[in-house]
């Protein structure tokens, strides 16, 4: 059950999004046979703009989830996971390389195309090195656990 404070907070936030306050009512009903006992229900009435904003947000979330499922189904979970992992490594390496050069993303964007290409090549090489290093470490760990040849493990993992 959602607490009163969460409901009030949601109503306030939705009102702020739309620029119009949400209206909150409390209704109660007596419980037959129980003197003084009441059921209290919170009801939040959203302005039309807030309701539309909420529906658009829900639809955007649903569309994003549908797109993700389609992508996974098309590529397969293994390929999708490898791609996401590579993207994560690329982002980390890119941030490290730019930082080590004293550059921000805005600085990088303002550089000449040739300089950007050189930096991109450096980033790609470092990503490749890091992925190969991690693959070797994983193969070694797996070989130690199973007692198999690390070369075989590394060849298998690269499939």
C-alpha cells in the first residue's frame, strides 16, 4: 500500500511538471459493526496537463522497453550483452583518455577532424587492449577453476 507521504509527494511533483497543482481528497467510509473504525482512501486528481504528461511518460517508458526487447530478440542475449559491455568500456576509456589529455567532451568536439580522428584511434586501441586483457584474465580464471588449458579457454571465449 502506498503511504500518504508518497502519494502527496507524487501529486506535488506531477503538479510541478504540469505547472498546475494536483488536487488531493481524502474520503472515508464507516466499517459496519466497528464503532469509530473507518476506511480512509486517498484520491489524487490530476490536472489535465499533469495527466497528459504522466501518460506521455508512461508511453515513453513502454516504448523504450519494447525497443530494448526487440533489440535483444534480434541480436540475441549474448551479442547484446557483449555490445553493451563494449559500450561501457569505450565510455570509461574515452573519459580516461580525454581526462589525461586535459580535454572535456566540448573541447574534443571543437577540435579539428584530423585531431579527433587521432584521439579516436588512441581510444579504440586502448579499448581493444583492455578487452583483450580482460579476456585473457577471464580465460586464466576459468582455466584455474576447471583445470583446462588457458589457450583453449581464450579461444572458446572469443567465439
